[in-house]
């Protein structure tokens, strides 16, 4: 069986190729109690009219987050094929925007939330990828008066707890650090992780005037979904709490 072949495969401790990144990521989260799911088709099911193509790893899982279907497990990990059009004008102009790629993710449905997401990401980056901690920056949701939400103090505390210096934790506005897949559906504040390529590459840290440069590149986005955003026929936007807070990274 596929399950048997995976269990008998050698453990990946040193990451050298993209295949090893993918398998190392999935096996890490399996060892943390997550169930591995295969990539869903690029075309969403007929009942999901929010998008023409799957553009995020969480989209095939939306019925689980919304409480519409029973999930196969409350902790999941996937490698979802995605096609993104939101950034299509940037493709080819820099080294990090793509239209079609695989998005790896770990998901919690009512289990761990911000603290757990940060702790797992930190362990994978530092223990398995062995990334130099001095090169990591993170951003958090700075709050938004229209949404009635303040700065994400919980996320800040979670990053400080694992050892990230406060001066490399940056608050960014709703346009950058509040995630939603479309106009409607699950959404919530997110925390992005950036890798610093060093002073030989032009660009500034997240939130700075030179943030569009190539020096500081986002490598991971931890989305903590708390709300279901809907737009009524009158144009009124409603934000209701999800049945269970969910993590989508």
C-alpha cells in the first residue's frame, strides 16, 4: 500500500531537493499527529462558486472549516496544486511570484491555534531546515478599526515565546496580514515568516518603504481563521465566528 511504502521510507533529516522539502514537511506533520491528504483537483467542486480554480491549500477543506462536512481528521497536512491569478501581473518580473505551484500546508480544525501553529513552524524551520534564526523576520496583523480588531497581541506573544526578537516582529495592515480566499468564506489574521537574504540583495524588511525588494522574502504564512465573511444582498458585510477556530498554513 502507499501507506506501507511511506512508513518504510528512510527518514529525511537533511533537505537538499524540492522533493525532500515536500516529503520532509509532510512527514514532520504526520509525526505530529496530522493526517496526510492528497492534492485535490484544480477545479473546485460545483458547490464552491467562490473561485474558478483552486488557489490555496485550504480551499478544498472549506466545508470542514465551516462545519458543513465531517473532516477525515482534525489535524491535516497536504501538498495542494494551486493556480493563482491574483498576482499574475507580477509573474516574470521578480523571482518569487508564480502562477502554478504546489502549496504545502498544515491545518488544525478546533485543535491548536496561534501558539501551536507558531511552535510547529519554528521547530520545522530550525530543527529540520536548520535555518539561521538571525535571518528570520515575522509580521503580524496590526489591527483594523473597520473590523473592530486590534493588534494581534496573541501572535506577538507566541513568537516571543519561541525566541523571536521583538524588533523583528512587525505589525502590518489588513491588506497584508488579514487573509481570505475570496470575497466570502473563512478568514482571519495571519502571521508571515520572512527570510533575509542579506545586505548584498536590495530591499528592506517587511513594512518598510523598500519592502518590495528581493532581500526579505516571505516563506510561510500562518493563517488563523476565526470568521466566516459573507456579503448580504444589501451589500452589508457580516463577520461571524467559525464553529471552531482553525489554522491554515
